[in-house]
C-alpha cells in the first residue's frame, strides 16, 4: 500500500508541469552532461567518456548564456601490446540556449513537465598531441523537470573541432541541470547561515 501511495504522490507531483519560474530572467543554471560514452565491448578494446560542466545565466525569460567546459578521455589498446593509446580532450566554450514555449513555432511538449530547447556553443578545444583549434557545436534537446528546480536532459548535438587533429560528429548527451531562482541566490548571498 505504501508503494502505491508513494507512486501516486510522485505521479501527482510530476503532473503539475513546468512553471515559467525556472526559466525566468536572472535565474542561474548549473549542471553537467555526459557525452560519447563508449565501452568498446568486443574486438574494439576502447573506452571513451566526456564530461561537460555548464554554468549559465538567464539574460531574458527562456534565454540563457554561459560557459561550457569539456573534459574527455579516450583509450584504445594498441594491437599486439598490453599498453593503451591514451588521449585527453579539453574545450572551453561559451554557449547560448533557448527554451521553446509550449505551442511556439509548431513545437508541442511531449510531457507537461518538460521543455524543448536549442543550444549552440563556440570556443577553443584541443587534445593530447594536437594544437588548440576552433570548437563549435549545436543541436536540439529536451529538459524533463523531475522537481521544480532539477531537470534531466538529453541533447542531440553536432560537435566539430577544427584545426590540428580536426574531427566532427553527431553525439547524444545526457545530463542534468539545477535551476536556481534569483530570489534564492539573493537569500544565500545576504544570509549564508540561513541555509
């Protein structure tokens, strides 16, 4: 019975929907994304993962700008050797994100408590053994709010590195974001002991 009550309460909380408050001017978003996870099962013997922490600020309702930092690691076993070929990737980017309103431009949300968004980034990137070059990325995503201030996200993103060791491709990013209301930030600044 307790499980049924808990599931009902969770369903009710999730059905409330996304209020406009998370995406208002002055709010801050903080989070991270995991991208290009490859465990190399089978004959590939490789592993790669990228972690992208983000910090943004809503300059207007539904429009956020900020910084995106990418840290990546890739290893592949060299044929006939017990040692791997390790590559570290890094990038520093500025990003912009726009959250679509329900019904805007023919876009309808899949669920009441989520929002579609578009994100673009540009900056510099490099990897082990390669010089720093230009990095750009863009793509659509969906933010699913599991609480009023926390969203799980998925993002299909083109990412291109141009310069020495150039590479580009389409990837699936999974992540989360915490949306901090400006009122809560002011309270934390003015009275840090109240938290």
